[in-house]
């Protein structure tokens, strides 16, 4: 699979009214994640209709990139320490994308 990558799609649902509290740590997490060697893309989006709902799109050069991301100091501190405690629920899926797909 030439130019294959791992696509991660995460839906974060803040507990009611906590959407604003997620913006700063998500912004910091995004910047730190983009500096990881295997990260190809990291961006988050906030729903204009449901301000407590965020979608995060991540791409890693291989499946190991996500595991390495989860072990970083910034994910441990911001993800597990700050963001996840503010969530009602989260849904994360990952998929290998073939570089041959058009």
C-alpha cells in the first residue's frame, strides 16, 4: 500500500455547557500533535448547531503513529488529564487508507 496512512475520526461530546472549556486544550493538543514525527494532519471542528460537539480528524503515517500519539506527554496531560474528564462521551474510529484509493 504505497502512501497508505491511518485516518482517525473522533467525536467528542462535552458534558452540557463545557464546549467552551475544550477549545483551549484542543488547540494546544492540535499544535503539539502536528509536531509528532508520524502525524500527517490534525484538525478539530466545532459544530455550529451543537457547541458541545467536536469532530477531530487525524492522519498518521502508519498505525503505530496513533499508539505513539497516545503515549506522548501532551496527550497524557491534555487528553487524559484535561479534555476527557470534560466529556460526556467520545467515539473514536480509525481506518487504514490505501494510497491507491482515488
